[in-house]
């Protein structure tokens, strides 16, 4: 097997986070030095953009494995997991028969939650490390993916918000999606597989050691010591504070971009697009290896 040994080029996209990576071909195996260079860039820039990666789903999964084990999405009732490559999560408005799905389709209702700030798989007892999203058919009427540097948000929190998150935990519940956007509720088996979990609202990154705000608005349904209305207001206030331009990279997709982001210190959201326009994106999610650190 031929191993690719190529120096990479890192080009920052935004002062807060986001960098373009050149010199990596995801279709080919990578040497350890290249993997380490990508990892170092990832820890520094939080979101990496790999342009022009014309990869198959199998190659997508293979590249992901350089950084951890790909997650298998636990929910099967809405057909958001690929039947062909089980590690692929389908962020798509096109079904297996290549038909455009209406916004009212159950899977599309659930995917509409991605327009709100969140971090992937925060509802797991050990949340994910990161995600990689391949833009196969992209939107030109919207569909911009926005990312926020939650290290900087935490550093800049006003005292009134900081006092409310220090030493506190928030609950992360997958079934919150059903209550939030009206998608079908999890089946009993899905609910049993993924019960609600509590995580600190401020977490320490296991690699960088830096602290960040850790909230995920589409899954947070409770905060320790607060009633439901106060908890919801706190999550909304934190999300509103975070969504400032100085903390945000907005990615305008080109075909076959692959984005790789760190779920431990970022949140993301997608802007709306014309529902009559096809948007086909495939994601892998890297399984977490340690509990949330404080």
C-alpha cells in the first residue's frame, strides 16, 4: 500500500476559527506525520475546510478513522443513517429513490433543528469528539454552515451569565428534538438506548486544556437549580451572546468541500435554503473517548 507523504498548507479563514487545508487527498492513506499535522491544525483552528475532496462514503469513513472511531447513529426510524455505509449520517432532503423530500417529511422536520445552535451527539454519556461533513450536492440559496468558537465565548461571558454557568450542569436529551420541531418522538427502543444525560456547562478540552462554554440548544431541556422557563431563557441568552460575528466563521459551501470540526469547543447551525433545491451532505461523527472534563 502506498502511503501519501505531503506537507500540508494551512490558510486561516477567520480570526476566531476556521482554516483551509491544502495538500491532503482523502482518497489515499495518510502517513502519521500528516495525520499529526492535521490534528495540530484542528486543535488550533477548531474547524478545518478540505476543498475539492471527491470521495466515496467508504473513503470518508476511512479518513475519519485517522482521528477516532466513527459513531453509528442510534436512531433508525427516520432513515437518517445510510443503509449502504452504516457510519454515514444523511443530512439530505433527497431519499433513497432520489426523490426530493418535502419540509413536512419526518426526517426533514428533525433535520430542521440544525438551524439552531448545537453540538453533535451532546446527548450521549460520552459526547462526540468531532464531525466531518461532505458537501455532495450543495445549496446556492442558503445552507451556509456557521460555527462559533466557544472558548472565546466563555472567556468573554458577562459576569451575569458567567455566574449562572460556573459549577452548573445542563441536561441533554435527544427527545428534545421532538418537542422542539415536531418531529416523530423516539421509539421506546431509541429512548432506552439514549436516555437524558447531565453535562457541565463549562468544560475543559482534553487536548488543549482550555475551558469553553458547553451548551447545545436543541438538546438542552433543563439546567440544575432552575425551573423550566428560567433554564430555557438561560440557554437562549447564552446562544444569543455566542452568535456574534467576532466569534463566528460562516462557511459558504463549494461542491466536495469536507468540513471537520471539534464538537468539544464549537457549536454550529445552518441557515435556511430553498426547500425545492436539492441538498445532499454526508456526515461522520467521531465517538468520544472520555467524559466531559471540568
